[in-house]
């Protein structure tokens, strides 16, 4: 499967998450519309939707860097409400190690305002370049 594709029947597909940019250095940019599926009762982007977008950007970034990772720890700070879509997550690796991958993920609303920031640590399950299972 191409890194830009969203597999049918996945949570990504259900939420309308699209890959905008990705690279072998592990960076990844995803976007997601902001409609009724993604909003809380106050009309803003639901924290779970924002977190899902950030976590997916981390996971796809790891795959682009040749790592199969599972999230071991994640912390997110919600900075302001997301009121306009689409939302955009930009994931950048801080460290791509032998057994851990650490990422900084920023989430922006449709107006470009920073609405959340996540620190995600993943446990490396497999390295695609060597086939090594960690």
C-alpha cells in the first residue's frame, strides 16, 4: 500500500484522514475534515478526533522511516478549540532509535492556529530495512 493511500474500512477512512506529505526522514502531514463526525457537543473539534489525527501522523511517519511502531506513551496538550477545518497534523521525528521512536506532533486548525501539541513515543516492533524484529 502506498503511504499516501488510506485503506478502506479503517478508522482513517471513516474520519476522512488524508496524507498530504510524507518522507523517508519520518515526517508526515495529515489532514482531516472538521464536520459532525469530529465535533464535540460544544461544536469544536473533539479531543479524541484531534488525538487520533496526531497518533496517525506519528504512525505513518514511523512507517515512512522504515519502522513499524506501536504507541508506547503519548501526551497531548490542547491549546485552543479547533473551530474551523480542515485540521492538519504535522509529525516530525525527534529521535529514531533502535527500539524507540520519539515524535513531536503539532495540530493546526483550518485557519493555521496551533490547537494541540503531542509528544509521542513508540516502541519499534520491526525495522523494514533489515527485517529485524525488536
